C-alpha cells in the first residue's frame, strides 16, 4: 500500500541566498544527521549564464532498523540518488530523491523545494513530501513501514534544525547576507567557470548586485499560515504525520468543497476524533459539512434567538475560563425542569439552543487563542447535578438527550476539553448507564465525576478552576449569573395542536432530502412540468461513493417502482424516454449545482446511480453492497422568476474562513439553456 506524507511549508526568516549557503554545508557529510553517512557527486552542470546549477548526488544512509531486519536484508546502509536543480534567477531549489537499494521491493520518492516567501522576499519557504510503496520485503512489510514512518518523522524535524544550525554558524562567522544573482558580463576564458552553490564565498566575488540588509529578528506577520510557528501557535504541537494529514485533508477540501472551507482548527478536530485516520476523518467531516448546509448551522448564531421562556428556565451559561484558558460553561442540570422545557418550547428548540452553545464555544475558543497567545481548541463544562431525581429520567426527555448527544458527537468532535460533574446523587449511575454508550471513548475519558462534597478538597475543582472563578453556589468567590432554573408552569406548556404545528414547521424547514443508492437501484425524482419553458434547478452533495447524475424526459408520469426507481428496465432510451442532460460523474465529497430550461411539458426524471467504470469491476466484486449516500434539493421555477431566486445562487452560505481553490478559480457564468456546475 502506498503511504504518502506531506509536511507543512516551513519558513526560514532568512534570504534565499543565505539559506542556500547553509544548505550546501550539509555536504558531503553532515555530523548533525548521524544516519547520513556521506555523499558523492555523480553529475554536475551549469547553464551558459550561470543561473541554473544542476547536481546529482549519491547519498548513503545507515539503516536504523533492528539487527534481525538488517541481517535478513543483508545490508547496513541504503543508497539514495538525489537531483538538485538550483535556479539563482528565480531563487528556487527543487530536489528529487529516490532509493536505489531494494528498488524492486520498496519504492521511496521524495520531493523538496526551497522558494521565496510570497509575502516577504527576505524569507525562504521549505516544503517536503514523500511516498512509500512497500511491494514485498521478506515478510517484514509492516515493520518496515513503521520504521520508515519513524525515520521520516525524525528527519523532518532534524532537517530544519540542521539548516538553522548552519545559518547561525554563517552569521557567527560574519556572513549575514549574500548578494542576489544578476546576469554579469563573462569573459571568454571564464565562460566555462560559473559560480555554484558549493562555493558560497565565490558567489560574492562573481555576482554583481547586492541585497537589502538582512533582518535577523524572528518576527511574524498576521495571517501567515505558511510558517511552522503558526501550527504551534494556533493549532498546538503536531507530529509530522499529523501535519501531513491536516494538509492533505485541507487540500482535498479545497479541490472538492464549494465556497468557504473550515478553518484548520475545525479540520483538526475531526482528524483527532478519528485518530488521524485520513479516510475516516474525511468521511466524518464530509457528513458534518452537509449537515451544516442542510440545517444552515453556519448562520445559527446570527439567526437563533432563544424564546424568553428558555432564557428564563434553561439553567446554563458561560462563565469566564478555567486554569488552562478554556472557556467555561456552567450547566445546573439538577435545577432544570427538562420535562417542562420540552413541553413548553419543544424538542427542536432545545436542540437549536444546544447547537448554539456549541457554536458559541468554538467562537470563544478562537477568542481565547488570540487573547492568551496559545492554541485553545476546546472548552470546559461544569455540570451541577444537585437536585437530579427520577423526574429527570422521563423517557421522552432521555430520548431527546440521546439525540442531542448523537448530533454533538457527530458534528462537534473534540470540542469538549473537560467535563466536571459535581454533587452527583445516587440516581446519577442510572442516567449514566443510559447515556454512556452513546458517548465516544475519547469523550468519556474527559469526564471527572464528584459525588457529595468531594469536589471541594484537593483534587477537586481547585485543580481546574481558580478560586475567584468557582461559582458561589459551589463555595467559590464568584457571583454566577447563570439562571437557577426551576419548574416551568404547566400553564406555559404547548397544546397538542401547537406541538403538531411545531413539528410540521420543522419538517417543512428541512429543505434537503437524503437518499441511499445501491448498485442496480438508482434513486430517481420525478418533476412534472405543465408549461413548455420552465427551469428545473438542483443542488446536491455526494456524501459517500461516486455517482452518475442524469436528467431524462418522459411524456407521462411513470408508475413508482421498488426503491423509488421510476424508469422501467424494459424501457428503450430514445423511444420511451429521452436524455436531456449528458450524464455527469460526481465524486465523493463533491457538491453539484445546476439548472435546466425545459423545452416540452411532461415529466422530467432526476437520476442518481452508482458509478461503476470498467476499471472498477474488481472493487464492485469485493463490495457489491456498498451504499452511496446523497443529500439533494430540487425546485421548479417559472423561467421569468429564475434570475435572482435562491436556487440560482450559491446555496451554502458559510461562516467558515477559508475560500476553496475550486471556488476562487471557477467561472460564475451559466449556459442560458442548461448548466451543470460542479462545486
């Protein structure tokens, strides 16, 4: 299996020419990298004007592996071939390396590049990626993969340290800057002698021109996300493998997701929730982004206003932060009439409020990150259970609580840093038995439960909250403005008719529909057109699998078949029905938006079916029952009403911060007659 690795872009806050001088000090040997045994130049060439220098080296690396593996393999070191292309004019160095040893069993390819920082010409960026394909290795494939991963992690970190070591050495020796390359007149007898990076001292003598003074201070610019310091400052410490997963998932979103994409902090939460398993994190994030779009969660903080009754009787609110700088939310669950709240405002209003708390929590984490100058990605929740009784175990209330836990677990992973439960009564184990199976193991590990007054002494709240933050009702010095809750008067309960109306409004507000698609059983939606020229618009997300989307026309409404399949298998294309939009292959994670101006009345069928190309037959045989999942919306408009309608615009209004590359580069024009726009 091919393993791919991608490092973030590291930033050296020194000019390119000085970094190149430091880089060349690594050869032919480098004591700072013990596994690097030495190198020799195989070939070397220069362009006629001296601007491009190409050098190919053979590098020997010691095998840092168990003795048994070295004995079986019969080698103590491996040979890599490295090709460097240094362009002084463009100020770039591109490096390609591959292994010669065991090339028939293991294929390692690595690419690196040094370029000028796009926002500061006196800084240099370094980027590194690699792939590892272990075809066969004497039965040690798994062990070798772990060893390779360990060495790659160590080398990524060591590589930056070595360059910085030689940069400091050059500066200590009095070389704080080197002039940039410019085309200089060359005497005929010197035509074959050009300056090269292996002799940085000669560069000063032969290159005409100078650089501005070198800024030695290590400042940073706001919004600079190329620097590795950004990762440590805003995201926390990550291993190179974790950084690689973050970058790969972000690139995938930029290529496939429409509009704005999540911030790095948001992506990282999903990776952590799936232990940095890239495919699982991508699937979870894709499902969540579609859920956010379906329920317009990005606009929740701007649109949601809790009912006055909820503000009065919901016993929860924000209260300063804990000792780690995490925002603190206090919930007095024991004092809250959950049954009364559900009967007075409904389950959906409670869910909306819980979601708004989670959205506000993420917003406060970002604010605390800026305030304290260190990454804060989660918040702390303090739950007071004094007053919890069997009335809180009302079955519909527990069912609603489980639903809320499921929604939060799926869409806000790793946002809870710590859950402090105090004054847990005897009935709490019953509630815990009911809800704990629905809480992930990672989240359960963050629970600290105190019964009675155990929270007051050492090992209690004082370990996590300052004394002046602990609420007064728990013996602290802080006056807490969180509502006290209390029983909701029955006179405020919704009538059965009002409850039914609330449920209907919720169903009508669900604009998007979901569907599962199996091989041989496409999902089809019939749209009846009464007038000749109308506009059918659609907007759908591929949640899982690859599909083919098509639009057909039939003269009359077909009979509904099994699995919502409307086109009869005995129908003949061109006779019984006709194709009006060319089939479009849609990949997992893509969002598609488009429209079709109809020419004839009748029935139009939107069809999604599993994509099974000929070269994917093997996959189909191994997983014939794999479901594809779809989230879709369609609408019919009169042609004169099409321009300016909600469907002709981007349907995903997002509160996320980063624009995807696909959106920024895509054309906004549409065909007058029909369009299929991949987002």
